[in-house]
């Protein structure tokens, strides 16, 4: 080091010490307080909105027995610093938990006693039930890093689901992941016979811990993609080819139905076909999934553009592979009855997300 550089460093240190000496203790305290205030403001902003992911639903109408609690739920959200955009989620959870019925729940309309006390029956006041439910959901949302689907599943499965799916599945939710978690928990319980399957599908998969279709049930009562104005948002742009080389006959529409597992939303169109019929892509695109999917059987998912997807389910065989580029009219598979199906048909979907954002395909096919 040169003598000049050494002098410069010594001079810099002396200047620094001189500046620190001139800062009085009150000034230093003020600086520390300002830094603390900034940190608190950031924490409040983050705390008030754990996640920005909105989910769209089936827009099924909530009964008056649920809507009567809307103001109380909104008040609880405000009191607990939870964004009011989650009001539809809480109303849908209430529908699923008790339909808002006081008499059958002993006042615990959100069935939230267990999250507070570790056992059922400690809450008898509906407003306390609402407040605890909001706190429970807020905690779930925080553990899920803002992923609303994971938070909803955790309301049913317990907080352990958020931690488990974060470790095993990168903090994601799907029906298959829910089944896997339920099976995992069934292996851990001391007496599996104490768990009654609430759904036929759960029994088939030996997944009777919790409700594997809880998130789907909640989504059914969430606002639809267009906010519930009754008009479908255009998803697939441009003309479409027919998915079948025959007259398109709808055997089950895009609607609510009960085929043995309770009221559920059918997220596509069932179109009549036989094993002699090939299935075709309705438009140019990229195959993003080709294989087995729980409930769908042999299933092909094609991406046609940003937020533009079509799905083809229950096929007896698949003619494409993941990553294939496909032209409209090209074959994707053969009509069949794989998965959860009662006979040969094509289950056809139009949606804005790979596994969500469903729209009625009838209008796109001119039906």
C-alpha cells in the first residue's frame, strides 16, 4: 500500500468517526424508530393480504340460510385483518360445513371447535364460530403462502396439509394430491375403521381421511370467472373443428348433477360416441398432458394459446404424447369409457387454466 493511499484511508476513518460523534443519542433513536415504523408498515401490508391468487367457481347460488351470516362474516374478516375478497370463500365453506344451520350444529355453524380446542363441541355461539373460522382460514392461508386452494383444503384436512404439500408438491393442490394426502393419513391413524368415507370416490381410493373433493365443493359456490353475470367469457378464440366425425349429441350438459356421489358440477360436455369413433383436436395447439387422470381416465389436455385449453376425457386409447404440436382436426385418441364413466362417451372441456377456469363448451361448438 502506498503512503498516499494509507493517508486517504486514515482520513476517511477520521471523517466517519467525526460524523458519528456529531449524531446525538436522540437523533440515533429517531432513526431507529423510523426504521422500525417502515418494517411494521411492510408487515401490515403483507399481513392484510397473504395471497393474490383468486379462484373461480361454478357460481352456484348460496341458500338464504348461509347468506344470513354474510354481514357477521364480513365483520370478522375486518376484525382479523383478512382481505374481504375472501368473503365468497368463507360463505362457501359455511355452505359446506353446515348450510348455516344452527339447530344441527349446536351453534358451531363453521364446525370450528376443533381448530380452537382440539375437540368438537367447545363452541356454541355462532359468532364465535365465525370468528374462529376466519382465524383458522387466516392461519391456513399464511401456512399456504397465499395459495387459496391449499388453504381451503387445510380447513378440512388440518394445518398439516399445507406443510405436507409444501414439502411434497411445491405448495400445490389437485384432487390427486388430496387423495395422496388422505391415503398418507389413513396409514398413520390407529384405527382406520373409525373413518367413514363421505364420498364413493374416496372409498375406491382408500382415502377416507377428510374430504378429497372438499376444494371442488367449495369452488362450486364461488363466483364464476365473469363474476356471476351469467355470460360466459370467451376463452378459445377463432373457429373450431368438431371433436367427433359425427353429429354432436350431448348426453350430459355443463351443469349441476348427481350421479351417485351427491350434487356436483359437471365441468364439461359429455358427447355421444362409440369405440368406432376417433377424437380430434378442435384447434391447433400443444399437448400439455396425455395420460391417466383420476376420474377422467385416459385424458388429453391441449393448450391453444395463453389461458386457452381444451380437454378430452374417458378415451379408450391416446394417440398423442406430451409436448406434441397438433393441428386442428388431428386425432388425439379413441372414444371409450375409462375413468369414472358409466358408458362410452367423450368428456370435452373448454377452460382458461390447465385444471380450472371451466366454461360451457356448448357455445363454442355451436350447440
